[in-house]
C-alpha cells in the first residue's frame, strides 16, 4: 500500500499507525477529523490502553490494536507524520478541544464518589514512562509537589499509574492525596475521573495530553530542557488551549515551578488553564 502524501483521499481508507507513545497518540489524534475532511476514512492502530478512549474521536472509521489483523485499507501514514504531510504551522495546528470524550456512565460513577464540600478537585501525575529516553529529567517524586498541599480549599487525587503510583501510599507532609488508581484499567477510566476534576497538574506524560485533549484545565510542569512540542519561553501551548506551562529555571530544580504553580493556585480559583 502507498504512503499518503496529502492529496485528496476521495473516500479511500487510510491506515494511521501510532508508532510512538500513548501521549503522542492522544496529541496527534486531533488530525483524524482533518483526514476525514480530506475525503478519507481513517483507521487507527493504537496500544490497547487507548482503544476505548480514542474510539470517541470524531470521524474515526475503525481502530485496531496489534497484533489484531488489519482491515483492508488503501493508503497509510504514520500518525506523527501528519503535521508534516499536512503542512502544519503554529497558526494552523488543529486545536479544537475537546476531541476525545469521557464515557458519561463512567463519569457519573466517579461523580458519586466525590464529596461536595466546595474544595477544588485537583488530579496529580508526577512520573512518566520509565522507558522513555528523557524520563529521568521530565519526572519527579510526589514529594516535590508537597507545597501544593499548603494551598487552602484544595483536594487532591492521584492520576499516577505504574511503579511510581506507590509513592501515594507515603504522602508528603501536608499533602493529602486520595488514590483510586487501582480502579483505572485504561485511559477511558482515567478520562472519566479527570472529567470530575477542576484541574490536572502533571509532568510531561500522557495524562497531560489527555487532560488537554479533553479541554480540561491542565498545568504542565516542564524540565529546563523540554521536549520540542512545548517550544521555549512560553507559558501556553498552541496544541492545548486549556494548558498552562510552568518551567524549571535551571536543570533539576523542581522547587521553582512547583512553588510558582502553588502561588497561582493560591491566588486564583485554580481552574484557569492559561
């Protein structure tokens, strides 16, 4: 099968291969409706934890998780090549959010678990995939987020999966955190929990992409040398209109961005994504 070069698809079926991580798949799934607008019928290959979530993207014809057999298709394109193929610029990034959606029944199940005490409900994620080449610099311990616990009128829950999730069992002094993550089997479950939150605060990992793709306020804590997609010297992101970025001022210093985020949280309603 040929590789798509950006021409009108005229009703052809196009296979979009998610060859990178879960966060990348969530970020670039925004192009699926664009492909449909070019006359294509998009079929997406993704990791199993993304199936239920990305099935909600508008205009998606089908979704496959390897090693499942691929359906017939006419052309193909790696998902992360779409910005290049489509000639994307900063001004033309598709940024209509939300483009992924939580299941209403799952959202309601979580809603019934939350207290109605008026506190701002904030989800925390502090560690990325340990196999990522830059994980050592982009991730931090839950202890680094302790200053957030000093902000009044706040309630925190963990969105952290993997080995780092165990850190929630030993809360930093002053930071109380509810941990329901054992009940999160995939990103659809995580999306339903996030739908009940006022704000997500995260390191550079898939949870930040998920919150941004849902159109939820999300604060991203970045290392001094950040990934290309976040650019430089910006506190916002053209990819996610509801995102606010807090950056290290020097390598290894997480205290500065966390204290800055805590200050903004203290002096605002805590839900302004910008």
